[in-house]
């Protein structure tokens, strides 16, 4: 309950949401352009690991997805490098071959009709956290989007090139947006490319903060009610889109060629 003289927080939330709708821009990038921008912004934040990691989006035709052709690092990928593949990784549109490790993405898209983009990377702090058997702990306002929304797979089933790994990972993530994969990395499965990219950037920051805090002392839990409020606020589509646009502007200042 608000204190005497205080308006309910929901009033300010409603006002802020309405103003965001009016004032935050939504650039008209295509799916492939947004995927290429995501690759470059993730590369700038140390998500690149040679050819490892996959950035995908559901295609318009049922049973298809966009994925970059195999053989490129995140910092090299352009919009024209994305291939449209079917549900057995056969190329429908484009030249080249998809990364064989994309197969487990197909399992998630089949199980989760709410998911339209998946991003899986091996950044250093997430990778370090994945090596010590500790789940991700959302205990800071800036990482509250992961509160009660990050699953944990506590064993490594091997390189995710088969159906076995697809079934294991798609079951482990359940209905959550993100998952920490033991001895492996992170995966974000989201409603939009923008959401998947921003969560991928911030899950690495969450892991870095967690490792720093663990080295200094004991991490204190967030109070559940404000943590859930912060989770929902941080995941509003308009500020998420504006955050994506912020990182995209940094890319476009020097790497505009990624949009071809």
C-alpha cells in the first residue's frame, strides 16, 4: 500500500509506459539486419569464441529459422550471411551450410511457440560460472530480468549436434527465457530478436557481478516482491527495444557494413 500522500507506483508505471510508446524509436530493421546487429554487439561484449555460438530467429514459414552460415565469427557476420533453413537444417534460402550445432535450437522452437529468437554464446564470465556448478543468481536491479527466469542445466551432455542434446536442453529451459548450461555457456530464448540480444548481453554482466560478489562475500537475496516488479519492468518491450537500439548505434558508428 502507498504511504499517505504517495501516489501508487502503478500510476507512475502507466505514465512511463505511455510516454515510452510515444518517444522511444523503433527502427524498421529486417529480421536479418537485427540478427546481424546482434552478432556485432555481442562480439563487442566478448561473446565471440571463434566459430562457437549461434544467433537465430524463427522464419515466417512454419518449421524454418534464420541462422548464419557456418565458418564466420560473430564480428564478421553480415545480414546477407543469414540462411533460411528447414527443421532438418537443410538450406531453403541462401548459400553455404548452417552450423551443425544449431540443431538444438530447432527443438526449442518446436516446444516453445512463444519463442521467436534464440541466442547461444560462450562469453568468459558465464563460461567461468558454468564451470563451478553454481546457478546464476539475480541479486541486483540491473540483472533483475533474470529473477526466477533463468534455468540451470547442471550437467554437460556434449556438443549439441544431435537430437539428444536438443531434447535435454529444451526440457531444461522449460518456460523460462534463459538458461545457464554447465561447462558450456548461456542461452536466451525470447519473443523477439531485441529481447534475446539484450538478455544475452546482460546475462554475461550478471555472471561477472556474481563472480565479483562471490569473491568479496556472501550474496544477499533480493526481496521477492520488488524483484518481480523489477523483472517485469526491465522486460517491457519499449525500453528493451531502446536498449537494443543503444547498442546498435554503437555498432553502426563503425560497422554499418554489417547491414549490407
